[in-house]
C-alpha cells in the first residue's frame, strides 16, 4: 500500500506541479487507490458446463474462507446442495476443482479428492444431496485477477455427477489499468563551451 501511495503522490506532483485544491487532490488520490486495489469474493456460479445427464443438480452453493478474506493461498470451503438424478447407488468417485485465470493459457490450479468424503444424501430415498467441507487453496494472481473454478465430479463408472463454474476474485488484487510508477525524470546538464549555442549542445543523463 505504501508503494501505491508513493506512486499516486508522484502522479499528483507530475500533473499538478503548482498548488492544487485540497478537494481535487483527495478525489484524485482516493480514485487512484481504489483502482489499484480491490476487495473481492465469490461473484457468481452457474451450471452451464453441465448437462441434463448429470447425476445431481446443484441448487445452492457457497464458497467461503475461515477469516472472510479471499487472498492468494487462502483455504476456501465449498458447500452445495440440490436434488439427484441417480441411476443407481453411489459407490464412490472423485471430485476435481480446476482453476483458470483470464489471460492464462492453461489452468493455474488443479485440486482433487475423494467424493465419498464430502457427498451425503440426507433423505432415505437419496433424492437430495449435500456437499460439505470441500476445501482448496486459492492460486495467486498472475494475469488479470479474474478467476473461474471448474468444479466437477465423477463416480467409479465415469458417470458425470455435476459441473459447476465458480467465478471469484482476490482481495487487494492489482487492477488492470491501475496507476503505474512513472519512470524517473531525465536531467539535462549543459555541456557547452562559452562560444557554443546552449540550445544545440546537451547531454541527457538519467537520474539513478
């Protein structure tokens, strides 16, 4: 945050070298800081990746962290529930969470586990389901900071149980287009002799 404030102050001095209105300065710095950092969480989810042949249909889903933050490395918990379309008894299977980031050419996170440890059927006829306590760690931002987690599961006979897309962002993720620290200004030092024109002879030296 201190680096961002320093960059903002440098921008202010560069664009407003003389005295400026205090309100104008506050508005500029506040807007810049908000653009540079953001607080995020799960934004939405959908089942557009699924099909009518899926064994269970997700109706509710949450993705939360213990401390309420979504930072790189945070352990998040996915819970869901809905109705079933089972063609036979559930004998076991596996779940998978594959995380994609907009701008990346391949997944930035891949997680999997035992489906039987998180999936239960609350009623005697197995017409409804619950998934509780499925956890994975949020990958760090490498590109846009816009993430999509593909949450899927299959049973031992390779039947697809569900497919859910979960969209989320990270807390304090850098925003594309946020103010960047300006390059150090260049200092022009005179190197002309007394009988030379000072406007035609100069050497450009970058300030370290």
